[in-house]
């Protein structure tokens, strides 16, 4: 059944419930300026094999950049991205188009930046994005290293080779963070704001990207392919954008924003969806009816009995009880100055509070000291982040998503 399933149609009809892009009018309004700022430019995209990065590239290619270099540690993801772009009509792929499966924190990346630059547009999508990546101090240290420490190193390099536009993706979870992923992105925001006086920098806080790589809805496809049960939390509502809308948000913020601005999609209260509802619609679109199970074990046992003739498909829905799970989405906090007029479907946080370089360097010294402790614990890192970020209110339940299907 999965081979007849059109994911884009399903996202449009059953997740975002929009017949056209959220940003259609904004792209029409700014089309001339977008062309002027992108056409003929040299572009570097870091983390370009992921869902948001790859869709940023697809939107970017509408505007004829002269060079495009893509960096990502996911070699298979880069391969699929190239095949996808080369197999589709309408992408204006420049002659100077290269992909590199390397880490942007490695020395070889610095060589590329020094020898192949300058790049007029640089966008960074490399990030640990999962709340599940805070299970212990090892995973937290790796997350902060990628989302914060390497981001600062990149900025230090770009001070030497300043682009016309630099963009680094954030998350809605950076607004009043309750998990380490959100706290790491909030800290990343504060770092890039400190550099916004010397490099033209923008960022964007994000809604959920429907069926993005590694997301729970994306996992529904994998479960069907493997004849495994579907599992989802009950009552967790999220605002979704489509993958191409995600790319459009980032490109608009990247080239149309003023340095130091934080973009976000305007929430439409009628378009919130629960993961369990999406799972039910997904199954019905494939011709199944959900078979509701009381336990994971029951769901797994029923999955063993699935045949090509089966009309019902086992699902297990549960009440969420994992650490760092935020009950609602928000993109800005009390006291932040907003511009809700410049764009039809995007808001902007103007002049957010920033720290100076001395304070940022002090924070990094505290992080380095903590990570070098012989008896490092998750609790110590949480305590330090709470000290650094006064609005960080970590939700700890002792449960991790790795303990669920």
C-alpha cells in the first residue's frame, strides 16, 4: 500500500490542511528583492542533507545562485539530496555545485571556507534537534557541543570571511525552554546575537516540520514498511508546517531579515494537530482502520499477525510522561518587541536582548570547566544551564523517549 501513498498530498490534506504554501503571498511580495539578493551569489549550506536544510536549498535554487556548496556528516543523505535535485525538473542547479560529507567543526571544513570562499550567503542547519538527546550527561554534552560550541567556532571563522547573509536555525523550544535542546538553542541565539554587530545574522524559531527526518510522523512510514505498530502520545498538540514551507521560512529570514532578528511563523489556532490524530488519518489514507491496543506488548503481538489482507492496524497511544516535554508551542516571550506587519505570515522579534563578547566568553569558560569535571552528571549541567539562562525551567520526569516505541 505504501507505494501508492503520496506524502505531499497527505501533508497538505491531513496535517497542515493548506492547499497552498503558508508563505505564498510573502514570496510574491518580496520576489524582486529575493532575486536581487540571491541571483549570482555564492552559497554555503551546512547541514544541508536534513529536511529543513534540503528544502531551504530547493527554495534557494528558484533564484539562480552561481555556486552552491553543501556540507553534512550524513553521506547517504547528501547522495539522496543530489539524486533528488538532479531527478526533478525546475531546479536551477549551478555548474559549480559540490557536496562534502564532513563535520563543520573539522579542520577540513575550515580549509574549504578559507580556500573556496568567500561565500556571500551562509546557512547553518547542523543541529541536535531531538528532545530525546538529553537522556544523560554524555548526550547533553554532545548536544551542546554541536548546537553551541561549534556554532561559535563557525562564527569566529566567519568574522574573518564575513558573508552578506548568515542564517542559523533555532526552534520554538528556545522560547521559555523546558528541555536541554531548547536551552541549547536559546544559548545559540544569544551567541549569534552577540556577533550580530559584526556579521549580518538572522535566525528563525520553528514549528514542527511535518514528516521531517527522524520525527514521529516520519517514523509512521518506517513502521508501516516494517509491519510494526504505530505509537504516539495522546493530547500533545503541535503546529505544523510542510517541509517546503520550512525551507521558505528560512530563506526569507536569511536574506530579507535585518541582523539580529528572530523570525517565526504566525500561529493559526485552527491548525494545531495531535500526533495521534495524524496517525489515525495516515492509516485510513492507506486503507486501514486503527486497532487500538492497551499496551506496547499487545500492539507488537498483533503486528506479527499482519497480512496483505489485513484491514486493521495496531496502534498504541499513551499519555506523555517524558522529560522536557512542553505542553504547548510558543515563539516569543513577554517583553520581546515584535514586528507583525512586515510579512503576511511571519512575525519578527526585533532587537532581542543580547550579551556582550566578554559575557559570552565567560559562559563558555563555565561550560568548559563543567565538561572537564571527573564526576560530571546530568544534574550539574542542568544546574549550570539554569544559572546561565534564568528562564530555563527544566521538566524532569526520569523518563526518556528511548524507553518508548
